[in-house]
């Protein structure tokens, strides 16, 4: 029989009391229902490209769950069956690529629109981006390929705390058993420097670059081009349970990169110039991600293939997943060398299909840009505030 130390239950209590109270206070105000006169100027900067496919992916997810499962839009709730009708009706309409004027009339006639309450200061959402990186790797470890892409370790355990009491609904804790006590799992430093996973976790592939591997973990999914020519998809499977810490913030706080210049590219540039600091900087983030090998990808949190420019990562405690959304943010205009020339408006329809370790609360969203040079630029530099709206079919339609 397995038993857990007293410190474990103290930690459970602390998490439950603090976490549940915070969730209740915030989630009630995550979305506000708008009157038609408050609807935004609906446009789509991608001219509907990829939107049909993205909607189809959400419908795949909705087809796998009970039709009576309820989705919360602020104070309102809608069934999965209704979300399906909502997406299908919208998809049928955009097939003809309607004008902005016709689109606005259509939405006003058939849809309820909710706006994110955003942050407390301006009521806006901070949009960032992510992409699908390509790493160079091998199935065999050698002097060139030295850094492991780990699968989930055998001794990693995640416990659903709601099994102990209804008070802990939605709470989980990750760790391992040590001398009949449940303790936190190894952090990044222990995993990378202590070889603590040897014999406990399968290595999916070995990659060339430690920094590339770190950013693969940040992105959550990616591809590895093996030295024999094959390309494999790797996807987020689980994590070690330690909280995500931004190394960008660490570098800003230490005065090593100005806040105004911060981007993924700037972090890479700094680490390339200061290789002696790589270990210390990366270990500032104790969170560590484990992967699975997939036939297709990248996959989002609802286990559907993500659509470039259309799939959005949000906090699933704040917002319903798989649903239709509309964003107003910015996108970079870059030249062939990757230099950003300026930023332009980015109004487009997206769908909530993913989550992320750093995407917490009602005022955060992460846009998936796909793969390739531009995707990396956009994902690395997007840090702009804007508006997030959710759309759902009026309940009295087609009943």
C-alpha cells in the first residue's frame, strides 16, 4: 500500500484554499456579453484562409465528447451540441467568402458575442505567439547529438485531488514516491545535470542544441529531422509539476536584455554570446516538459491538429475550449532577412484549441503561427495587447 507524508496533505490544503478562491473570484468576470451595438468591426486579415480547416478540427473534438457537456460563456452555458451547430452554421456562411458588411450583418442576426474582461488596467488581453520548431537530431547519442528529448518517466505521478474531496475539484499535483512519501518531481537542473532519469524515461531522440531543446519545451510541439532523413513529430505529453518561470524576465531583471528589446531571438542571441551562462539561465526555469511521438502534428490541448494563424491557446479555466473566437491584435511585417519593418493590424477569427504553461488567467492568449521563418519571427516578437471575443449561435436558432 502506498501512503503519503503529512507535508503532502498540508500542500494540498494550501493549494485548494488559495487556488479555488482565486478561480471563483476571477472566472465570474472573464467574459461579458455584449449588445449588438457593441460588436466589433468583424474582419479577417487572412481572407478566411485556413478557417474552414480549423473549424473542422474543433468539430472533430466536439464529436468525441458527450453532446450534453456544458460550455461556460461567462454566466451563460451552452451544450456541446449547440457549439457544434454554432460552428457548422458559421462554416457554411464563410464558404462564400462574404464581404465585411455581410459578415457583420450575419453575426448580428445569428450570434451572441462575448468580450474578454482582460486585465484590470485596460481590460485588454496580452497576445503572444508560438510556433512549431524544427530540430536536428538522431536516434543515437554521440558527440554531436547529446541532448535527450525525453518521454514521460515511469516514476512521474499526477494525482487528481478531487478524489480526496470535492473541495479540490480541478486540482492536481505532480510528483514521485520516495521512501513512502509523495514529494515534488525532479526540477530542470536535477534532470539535466544529475542524470536522474537514466533507466526511468525513454529517449525519443537526441538533438544537437540544448537551447533548441529548451525552446521546443516552451513551444510544446515540434519536429525532429533525424540524421537518416526521417522527420518525426514530438508533442507535449506531461511536465514535472514545477511552475514555469520566464527566463526572459530573469534576463530583464538582471539588466542583460532591455525590456523593450525582449524577444525569443534576443534570448538566443544573448545565450550564443555568453555560452558560459547557458546552464544558469535555462535552469532559472525549473519546469521540464516530456514528449510523445505522434503520427501527425502539432496537436493542441484538445488533441486536434493546430492550424497556422488560426489556433489559439488560452487558459481553459477561464475560457471554453474548441469555440469560435475573434481577436484584434498586431502582426509583424518583416523583410527577407527577418528584420521587422513595422506592425499592422491583425483582426481575425480563431478557435480556442490549446493551452500553455505561461498562458494563465483571463488576460493572456497565445496565437499559433505554424512553422518556418516568418512563424518563428512572429512567435518570437509578438507581445501586443488587444481584444478577445467569443461567438456562439443564439440559443433560439434552428431549434
